C-alpha cells in the first residue's frame, strides 16, 4: 500500500480519484478548505508548509487549479495571471518541492486539460496554462532523480460538469469522472514518465 498525497480531493475529478486509489492505497486528502490538510496554491509558502506537515510520500497527485475563462477582447493581464499563478505555478511548485519528499521510485501526477490541443472561445488562458503544464512535465521527466516519475492527465469536459461548462464546449463529447480517474491510476501505479494521458470521448 502506497502513501499518496491528493491535492484537490473535494473536486469532481478529485473525488473520483480518491474512490479509485483509496481502494488500494493510503490517500491523504488536501483541499483549500477541506480534507485532512489544507493548501492554497495562491498563497506563498502554502505548498512548502503542506509537505512539512505531511512528510515522505510515495506519490503526489494534483487535481487542483483555478483558471479564468472569458473573452480575449476583454481579458486583462490580471485575469490571465489567475491561471498562471494557480493552476500552473501551483502545480509546478508541487513538483519542485514535492520531489524532495518523494520516496525512491515515487511519482507526480499533474492535471492539464483538453484545451491545450483543442482551443475554444473564452479559453485563451486555459489553453496557455494547460500547454505549459504539458511542457513542464516533458522536461521535468528527463531530470528527476532516484527513479522518480512525472506525468500529466489531460481530460476533456466531464459529464458531471456539463451543467456548468457545457456551453463553453459545444460539440464536445463529455466523459465521466470515473473514467478520467483511471488515467490517474495508470500514472500512479504504472511505470511510464513524461507522458500526457489524454482522456477524450
């Protein structure tokens, strides 16, 4: 049984990942305001404090990260920066700090999204952030020591989220969160690194 740190455990994907991995592993749940521990990507030092509290783990899984959706013509640098600071830098920090707390052969799994390769209206920030996460994973994989692995999961829109996000994704076929969770299982329990697991319809 591995010790897994799951950030974003209360979200739709996070709950599905918890249900999957929790059946076989010791999962430590983390959220902004819920879970066994709290962490907020937007707060400096939050990630470092999290690992100081948790200690050594076998895997780090992130399903967290905020993004700004809105028309490009009206978007401000501050709005664009939300995704850069939260979903991108927050997850990068997890990897940079977390590598020191991973046991040999451990893994890091970050979350990107389909918009990295399938842009939509109002999604310029999301596309840039998701593509950057994929780039970081590809580069980090060739440098991680001690047999450590890193992958990204890139899901399409979720069936459970169509009520909120459906209008942003016209013509996209959604997938259930439980199916997306299988990709996280593959990343954590598998052997590959530097991969982007795309979960599309």
